[in-house]
C-alpha cells in the first residue's frame, strides 16, 4: 500500500510577534530618555526685526490724575495746574473729572500712580471713576534696554 504523505502548506501569514517586541523595547527607551532631554537649550533662533508704525497720540489731551505716595490725587487741568484731592474727597474728584468730560467724552482719563501707592488705593480710584462711566487707562514707563537685560523692570 502506498504511503501518501500530506504535503505541508506554506504559511502566508507574517509573524508580527518579534516586531511588537522590538517596538515595545524602543518605546521604553524613548520613555526613559525623553525626560532627560531639554529641547529648549542649544536652539538659537534669529528673530526678524521689523519697523512698526509709531503710535499716534490721541488728538484730545488726556485728563491726568496723579496719585502721589501720600495718597493724595492730583487732577491736572488744561492749564497744567494740579488740584489736590485727599482720599476722602475722591467723590469730589470724580465730579470734577465728569465736568472735564462733558465737553469731550472721547478724552482719555489716565491715572499715573507713584510706586509706593498701594494697589488698593489705585483700585478704589479706578472703581470710583468707572462707576461713573469713565474709561480709565494706567500710565507706565517704557522698559529700557538696560532694565530688560538686568531683569529688574523699569525703575
């Protein structure tokens, strides 16, 4: 009787188990090494320098309120004369600001506060003025290049 041997069929499937093992090892390597990389160091970017249009000042002179370190607010009028208002008279200051704005509602109101004035005093003044419908701006000094390099801010 003849012995018939069964022929083995070739497998047409790809064995992916070794590939998965390699991918998991690579994933672990990347997970371990990525916290050690600091991607911000060593990358130098040369930023472009462009010239911008200069700021055009408002045509109307602003209503300027200066708050000095004692807490007194000085309202500057068109003649550059300062009228002093103690903190307990700030409601009267608000009335005078509104009187200045009756002529031209588009005039900006700018507050310039001394460095030693408390944040609370400036906020009270802003709240009082904005409660009367006045839009308030704050005045600051521009940052100079040497202050920027030192990281100290404007003095």
